[in-house]
């Protein structure tokens, strides 16, 4: 989309990073991850018990999951950066804000270095 906006073709051999710098469009994955991180912190700091907070903290009674590769939960990638006590860290806004950039850039660092995800 950005190439067509600028009128650049693949034959012009322009790097995607250079095109992104020219258009000033933020990477969609980074934007989604930033919004998820901020929403999680906001939801955790909320004093009222809303259904989003209840569902996020809910665990089944039998705690059994199917065999094979486990389905990813909404909080699994948050736990990778925030640790198992991420909900306590979210109550401290400064600490949560510092962890935000690590969370946002965790997948993009892998793809930018050339290794597949």
C-alpha cells in the first residue's frame, strides 16, 4: 500500500524501511501491541470489577488443557515481558510504561534481525 502511494515499484529496489520512513506510517503490529499493553494496564488498575477484568483473571477449576500445542491465551504474551506478577506491575504506572517498549518491540526485533518468527 505504501509503495503504491509513493508510486514506487519493486523494480526500483527501495527498502521497505526507507519507504516507511518517507510515509511516516507506524507499523500495524507495533500499534496493535502498544494498544493491547495500554489497555491491559488500564484494565488492571480499574478499581471496579468489570467483566473484562474478571475474564482475564479467571482460571478453570480442573485446569486441564488439551494435548499438543496449547492455544495461546490473551495474557501469555503479556506474561513473557511482565512476568507472572504482571498485574502487580501494572498498578505502578511508571514501571508499566517502561515495560511497554519491550513488549511492543519483542516480535519486531525478531523479524528485523532476519530470523523468521
